[in-house]
């Protein structure tokens, strides 16, 4: 499974949500969490990776970048 996680959300941000999701699943069953955020500075990426997200996409999302990230997750996609 892959979760596209918005980092800046009301009430619970994506960093906290990711930590909870990863805690609730055994390490062998954890979904891959991909950060999606307009905050695209290197420090933002580092924070996302530190909490357990596997990859990072800056908004606005570009289709080629999304495809690359999903391929890294070994997700089969069909763009037709």
C-alpha cells in the first residue's frame, strides 16, 4: 500500500499522522508513506524522512515526478 500524505493538515499534521500509521502496523505490513507538501526546502524533506516517510513530492505535483516516486515503491501503474 502507498499513502500520499499531505504534510500540512488541520488538527493533526502529516508528520504525526505518519507516525501513528507506522506504529499501528507491523514493520512487514507498513504502507509506504509519500510526503506531499508545498514546503519544499531540504529541511522539510529531512523532517519527513526522519518520521518514517519513504519519499517526498513537492506541490504542485508533476506527473513525471509522481510516476518516479511510485516506481520506487514498486507500484505498477497504468497511465492510459
